[in-house]
C-alpha cells in the first residue's frame, strides 16, 4: 500500500502520531519514516519502537521541530529532501487542545493554538508542496477533529483552529488534486490519548489531567489502523472514532439546531 513511500509524521512523539509511526513500521511495504515533534528523547523512543516492529534503523529519521517556529520549517523540509530525495506522504499531526471557558482564557492561549494548530500546519505544507507539485505526485494529510465541525464548551480556541484547518485543506485540495497531489482531512472523535492532559488551561499552563471522554475513547492503535486504511484509499475525509460524537458529523448537516441545543447541554 505504501511501498517505497517516504512518510513524514509531525506530532510523532505520542498519541495518534506515535501509533501511526508504529503502524507504518509494521507494514510489509518498504517505507522510510521521518518522525518530528519537539521532544527528541520521546521521538527516539518511538523510533526504537518502529525498529522493534521491523523497520531498519537507517529508514527512520528523527527530526525534532516546533511547528510554531514557522521560519524554521522550510529548512526542515530541505533536510528531509536531502536525506530521502522526496516526501510522498506528509501527515500534519502536531497539535494542542484547550480546556477553559472563553471568559477566562488569556488571548495568548488563542494565539498559541492558532500558531501550532493552524499556521504551523500551513507553513510545513507550503514547504513540502512545491516538491510534490514538481513531481506531480504526493499526499498531504492533516489531523483535524470532529471539533472542526461542531463547537463544544471549553474548547473555543481548539474548535476555531480545527475549523480553520479543515477550511484550508479543503480549499487546498480543490487547487492541487488535478496536479496529482491528494489531500486528506482526518476527523478523530474521542481517542484514548494524552490530548486532554497536555491541553492548555486558561492561563496557558498544562491542564494536567485526563477527561472521561478521551480516556474512554477509541484505542489509539485501532485509530491508527483506520487512518492507514483511509490514507491507503486516498479518502478525502477520514472520520475515526466509535463513540456517539461521530454522529455529530452528519447530524450537523441534517439538523444543526438540534446539535446546537445538544452542545449547550453538555
């Protein structure tokens, strides 16, 4: 399915990104993985898991980066191209969430969410896109969220960022699909990852605790398998989750007023 693909995953140090890296490593196809996130120690741990899963060490590149450092991303893309010659699949998976009411949230928190969840994804995509267009082939994916379709309490900034990400990548798809570059938006519901614990509180400090929704969500390895299947089929949207929240994706279209009322009661 991904034979001889160079696959670059951001946010690869934990959660969905880590699970995706290991899932790709377990494929029988020969792949080359680029693992990026801020924490180099954790990236090396994930790289070790990929090697243990059967991927030769020389086919894994640990490339630390911070997607909010926009000016550095073109250089990171050059590093990948110099090492592997191409990028076949870029998975923009880096991201932050939020757990705070709008009235309490410092504007710097909103700025951080936009820098990481939106502008960082755009900047890295723009760094890689010219190479794909020149080759007339490639695949760009972004981890959005059901929260990019439905607004929920305590996540005003996160929802805003994910709505923006979906809009950008939907528009990008319209521009580049006929040029041989496919674009997928991944729409997770509640997945059992540390996303809540790592979320930003009202003052920008880590939230520091899990919430029942994510703790009881879909197993992250199952999530990765669903995403891989969707990417393999070049699906434009890849919903992934097994809870009631997934119904919101179609209910928002059919009965938006009902969704608004339900979200107010949550």
